[in-house]
């Protein structure tokens, strides 16, 4: 019996070692193929990766969503906006090439403070925050905690209220124990992500199609690293610690807010998230278009018109 137990443990250890080595191999290949494109600034112990383009009297700060990266805004948004404005896009703490220390909190309040620190460190003045998905929640948290640092909000498919249920696309991220999160991140997460890639993208992008160049141009490959999985899992777990309290304070927001949602969004419910916020605030305006959740990638022109309308102080529909 002892021999059998020992044999099983040896096999398990070898399997975990094999998965670890495969994960390490994939992560290194990804990093060689897609090195950092921007610069770094350290805020509250977080090493934040950012890209900056353009000049102009108005500044925009772009914040991606859960499992996202800067490149999610790379389908024309950054380049087009930079023709007339100063544009900065960041990898949120732990995402992309931004590094979040293990001891640092993943809460929306801390992420908001990091955003405020970026605004100060890069001397962005009072930028318009453009937040997609979870980046929308971070933008709202920043406006609540630092209203003097934000001109307005342009929220694209934002998380604004606690969802009635978490999308199946993110089910693997729902790990609360830190040790288990790291174990899964360094063993099972990457192989399973590769195996289920088409299924997950179908939910995240649906009913629209993920573009063929999404792995490189859209930054999809950067998600095939354990650090990215661990950070996204921490982000997801931390939402419930702050978002319910934020919901009670939305009436404190006095700045202009634009909300853009795809009617067929399969990740977040447009009625539960977009319509509910717009109904509560006279200074918030909702625009609905045909489309899914990944609008900055699938419909960059609509997003561009939406953002420009917010810059012009207009809520004109796209």
C-alpha cells in the first residue's frame, strides 16, 4: 500500500512538473514575441506599464478590463485619438506587463488610487477616463475617490453593479485561496486556456467574431502567462469587497458620464449594468448599439465617435 501511495505521489509530482515546465515555456515564448511596447512608472509599489501618444489640450487615460491589456485599444482607438489629443493607456496592476506585488491589494479602491497616482506622475491634468468592462469600474472608483483629478467618464461595456452571475468565460478565475491560485496558474491554467480558446472567445466576443489577428494585435497572447491569470483571478475576487459600497455612492458623482453598451453583450447585462446606472444619474447618458462585449476591438469606429462626443461635451448617439 505504501508503495502504491508513493508511486501515485511520484506520478502526480512529475505531472505537475511537466505542466509547470510547459507553462514556463509558453510564457517565455509569448514574452519574446510580444515585449513591452511602452514605458514604466512605479505607483504605490506597482510597476505600471503604459504607452503614450499624441499631444493636445485634452488628455485621455484608457483603462482595459478583466484579463485585458493595453493592446485591446490598439484597433485604431489610440492612434486616432492621438491625432488631436494626448493619450495614455495603462496595463492595470498585474495585467500585461504591469507588476503588482503579492502584498498589494487588488481592490477597486487601491486600483483607483494607482490610477490617480499615474495621473499625478505623468502630469495628465484632469483626463477623460475611458474604461472598458472592469476598467469601467476602476474609472468609477477613481471618480468617486479623486473627483478633482477626473474630467469625465467614457465607459464602454462597464461593470457598474455586482452581476447577478459571473460569466462562464471567467469561471476558471473564481479561486479565492492564494496558494491554489498560484498552483493553478503555474500548472493547469495555460494549457486549459489554449485548449478552450475558441469556446471562451466565442463568449467574450459573441455574437461578434474575434479578429484573426487578436492574439498579436489585440494582445490575446499576453494572457497565456501565469502572472496574468493570477492577477485576473485576484481582480475578480476583489470586486465584491468594494463594488457594493460604490453602488451606494453613485449619486455623489457630479461629472459627465457616457456609457456605451452592445445590446447583445454576453459578459455583462446591458440592462443590469448600463441602463441601471443611467437611470440613477441625470449626468449619465447611455448609448446602445448592436454588438457584444469587446467593442474597442470589434467596433473601434463606434467607440471613437462615442469618446469624441464625450470630449466635445455631447452625448450624441453613435
